[in-house]
C-alpha cells in the first residue's frame, strides 16, 4: 500500500509502496494470525568502511596531518552500499499498526530511501547512511529491539519474526539474515546478551 512521506531536507511530499503481509492458521477451535510489513532502505557496509578508514588514516599521517582521528570523525568515509529489504512480522491478539512496523523496519537500516529526492535530500541520505553503517544482521537485531521497545505490552507467548536482505553491489550474491521467536525468548536474549538456544519458529508458533 502507498505510504506518504516527506523528504528530509526539501520537505516535499512523496510516497512509496510497501507490502502488507498476512498469514493465518486455523484449527477447529482457534485461529492464529500473523501480520507484518516489508519495506526498503539503504545499508552501508561497516567492513569496507573500516578498511577505507585505515587507509585514509595512513595517508593523512604520511601527509603530515596531526589530528587524524578528529578529521576522520568529521568526514563521512566511503564504503559500498546497497538497497535493503526488511520484513517484520508479529503474531498477537492485539492490534498492530502497520505504519509503526514500517518505521521500525526503516529505522533498523543505515538510512531510509525515497522515491523523490532533491539534491539536498540526496546529500542527507548518503551522509546519514555512511555515518551509521550496518551489517545485515545489525538490521535484524535493531528491528527486533525496536519492536520490543515500541510494543512493551506484547505477551511473552506472542511472536516476532524479522528478516533483512541486502542486495549487494560488489559481490555476486545477496546477503540475508533472519531471527524469530516468542516475545519471552527474545526478551530473555536481549536482557542477557546471550543466545537462548532454539527459538520458536514461525511454523511452530502458527501450529500452536
């Protein structure tokens, strides 16, 4: 469905299409439902940026600059970047706002993307993305954390599934990460910082 948005600098009205996802499983005595969204963004690669940073630091030092770290903090550093497709699905009896889910997904990436951009907007998006580079797995973690923070009243037995695909630019393959589990499982993992073992799968949750 179309989502209306405002560009970050020029404040022009634009829209983009996002996908609404619905899944249901029924038995003779109950129905379980999953609702979610799929939205696009941009991710900048932290690994390549780290290599560029090291090379830039060496060149600046060789050229006689003293405050190299300060310079590198001020200047966005090059890296390869790619469009990313993020998905976030929730299984719960409570009402979920699809627009809130879209915001969570897009905030999990380095920067949002827009159908319409003027030059100041392009500068903002590119600079913003390169100032917060993220791996595909970072987006999944941030999407799940964003959902848990934004939806604190979800029950422990409710369910979340996050998926991120980055369409690579310098590799001949794409990269995918995903994570799923009940709210209780995900909260425990977030609290401890350690994996909690096997997580409940989407199929298992729908099966009850």
